[in-house]
């Protein structure tokens, strides 16, 4: 078994309640609260089915990661497993693609926060980039304090997000049961058929929204990263991961179905939360204000999680020489501040994107995030396939908590992820441009690999494993 020096020095301060609420609320963020409106408009009510299908594959990925976590808990998570099963090259690719994932997600999050703030007239005259910069500074500062502060922030963020969704769904059920008009429409299943059916705009918009839905589930793998700062991961992790399936069914599929039965899908729009659209339409402006505050909380939660995750992943890489040395240093509170600051620095570039193209910033980074998360999930599945081969060879023992139907599960999920990338080509806007940039990304990884060769060699000399 390969050890990871990047796991040393952390405080085991994350409690079971932190992990449980992160698992329940971790992926409830801008992908659902902001992105679902535009996707409902383009794809129609069939979006609920897209969420269900993508959610099943996302669960397979996290379940595979959960088995690897039970094999050996590590704050380096899949980077550590890539190092063990694929070698340092695999760890290098996995780590930097995950960094790209959260760095671009952070840009999307601060963009969403600024968009939400503009919902209120008091912030209307403040430039979008200024709002983005202020919120980034606040979350960055809090993340550097301690892992306990991070855990408490995520716990209460999750409470707010889940509580708000439950409240919204209760209001939606009441509106359906009583037939209370919403913006002049009588809610009910008939809105699905009256608005052009399950797929009012045909099949192409449906397949095109898949990468955005995958983005909505990004963050589920964060549970694996927390394992290195949890006192009893063997007990906590299975419970947390198993909660993901009912969360997908209830919060994602359930909420989208309710939205489709409250208003025709063409009344939702990109750039505005569909929950705010509904609540503002029933004549309770304050309800829209409250939900807007909640969705801002979701974006803050995602930003907070991204800073946390990249700090731990980059420290694992720094200890093997695959990331800058400063990202491997802990502060007095045992927080890897170098990696957190590096991610925050990239998010500052997102502030610049908000300055140059405020109307397009969210969609541009959304596509890059989809590529990065597909790569990350793919690496997790490949690591699990190699892990299973070593199990068959008798080199490692398989834990009791397992990914079902292996290896079929991994292969089918990998094929699904490849299809998501291919579908981006049919998006003649940002999707196709993003795919055309993939060779540049590959070239950057190759250059980075050779540029860091000396630091890796020095790391092996100083800390042999």
C-alpha cells in the first residue's frame, strides 16, 4: 500500500454531522438553483429525466470513490489513488484537472453570486465584477481560518439549502393541490403537455444540456476529499455516500418536475433562478427575495467547497513534486493555505471575465467545468478498474463497501462521460469552442509535467515511499 505524506499534519476536526450535511447538500448549488431555469426553457420538462440519468452515473462515480476511500482514507482522495494505481503521471493529470474543475467552478460561483445580488435594487448600480471580488475575498478569508470553520460553514449552508428546497417543494405541492394560479396558469401535469410536450424543442436541446447537468452534480466527490480530516471515515463515509441516491431523486428530479407543473417551461429563463421565477409569480415578492438569498448561499457554499478541496489536492501533489512547493505548506491552524490562495488567484481572473463579459461569464466557464469534471470522474473510474484488477491478483483486499456490478458499472459510466464530451461539439457556441481548446489543455499538462520533473525527482530523493 502506497502512503501519502500529504495526509500528515491535518486536524481531524470534521464531525459526522459535517460530513452528512455536506453529502446531502454538497451538490445542491448553482447548477440547480441558477442553471435549471435556462435548461427548462431549452429542453423542456424532459430535463427531470436528464437529471435522473446523469444522477445515476454520478452516484456510480461517488460509490467507486467510496470504495477506494474505505481501501485507504486520504485527503488527497483520487489523486492519491491515481498515484497508487496509475503512477505519478496519473496523479498529475487527476490533480490538475480537478484544480481546473474547481477553479472554473469558483468563477461560475462568483458570477452567480453577482447575478443574484443584482436581483435587489440596492446592488443594481454596483458592477458585477465588484460584487464578485468582494464575496470571493470573504469566503477566501474564512476558508483559511481552520477546517472546523469550513465544516461549520458547510453544515449551515447545507441546512439553509436543504431547508429552502423542502419549503419550496411544500409550497409547490400546496399550489398543485389547491389549483392556485401561478402567473395566470393553473398548475398541474397538463402544463407539461400544453406547453409542447415532454420535449417541446426536440431531441437536440435535450442532449446539449447534459454537460450542464453533469456540472450540477459536480461536488459530490468532495465527500472523498474530507476523509483525511474525519476521525472515523470507515463508519461515516458509507452512510454519507448512500444518502446521495435519495437526494438526487428528491431534490433534483422532484424539484424539476414540480417546476414543470407550476409554469410552462418557456416561462423560465437563463440567468434567473427558476425558484425565484415561481415565487415572484404568485404575488409574494418577499418570497422571491428569500429564495434569492438562499441561492446566493448555495453559490457561496460551492465556492467554499472548491477552495477547501483544491487546497488538499494540491498539497498531496506538492509532496510528490507535481505542484508548487508553497501549496504543500500548512498554516498554524493546519490549513493548506498555499493551494487555497492559488485557487483564489484563478478566481480573480474570473472577476476580470465578469468585467469584460458580464453577460456570458457564467456559460463560458460552465463548459470548461464540464470538461474538467468529466476528466476527474473518468480518472476515479479508471483507478477503480485498476484497483479491481489488483484485487483479482490478490495484491489488495476489497472492503465490504463496494461499487455494485463491477466492472460493467465503470465501463458504462466511462462511455456515458465520453458521450457527454462528444455532445459538446453540437453546441456551436461555447461547447464547440471548449472542445477546440482541449488540445491546448493537453499541451499545458505535458509542458507542466516536464517542467516539474526536477521537483519530483528531488521529492523522491527526500521522501522515498
